[in-house]
């Protein structure tokens, strides 16, 4: 046999061997990427739950302030309840910051108060503050749009329906005249 033919057969054997071993390398890479994806999913799930808890606490603080203004909460209980909720909200903001970027101690409290002020302004229908996050601004604008489109309630189940709905989004009942 000639030397050139021998090299050609050897090169072909190496290519075939590499091609046949490819699934073994891919499986190992997939396991590594699945572990990385699971860690990222876990982190994103934690972030999502912290954001939901932050929103819940901010709404609870607003409700507490509103109930106090109406006289539903005694004066001696209000500061204790507000401070407890405020500390819980600050703790959630700190956990969020640890996930994203570390910030100074006082900044979390300032952000909480800014978020409370933004929600109050949103409820009153005022313009949104400039320091509000872009995502928060989009969410607030979307809520305002959706509230403007509500035309009534489903006569079957009581679910809010929009003007352009022909059927109830919850129970499927036909709506008269679009709403």
C-alpha cells in the first residue's frame, strides 16, 4: 500500500471516530448546561417570589396607611404595625439587592419610600415619578390602560370584562353588545 492511501485511511478513521464519539461529549455538555440552567431558574424563581413579596408588602403598607387615615386602626397600634411591615419590606428589598447588586444600607429604605410614593400617585391618577424603574413604569401604564378599558362585569360570574369582549374571559358566557 502506498503511504498516501495509508494517511487517507487514517484520517478517515479519525473523522469517523470523532463523529461517533460526538454524542458522548454532547451529553456531558448538556448535563453541565442543565445544571447551570437549573441554578439560573432557581435564582429567577427566588427573584420572582421576592418581587411578588415586595409588591404585596407595599400594597399592605398602603392599605394600613389608608385604614389608619380612616380611623380603623388605633393610634397606639399603627406605628408598631407600620414599622413591622416596613422592616419586612426593607428586608425583601435587601434580598433583591443581594441577588442583583449590593447597595448601601439606607438606599433600600429610600427605595421603599419611593415605591410607596409612586403607588400612591398611581392610585390618585397622578403622573408617575421620574425615579421609578422603567419596568415599574410600564406595569403602571399597563394597569392604567386596562382599568380604562373595563366596561362592566359579567352577568353570569361577576368577572370584570372589557369593552371589546364578546364572551366572558372566565366563564365564557356571551356578553350583550360587546360588554
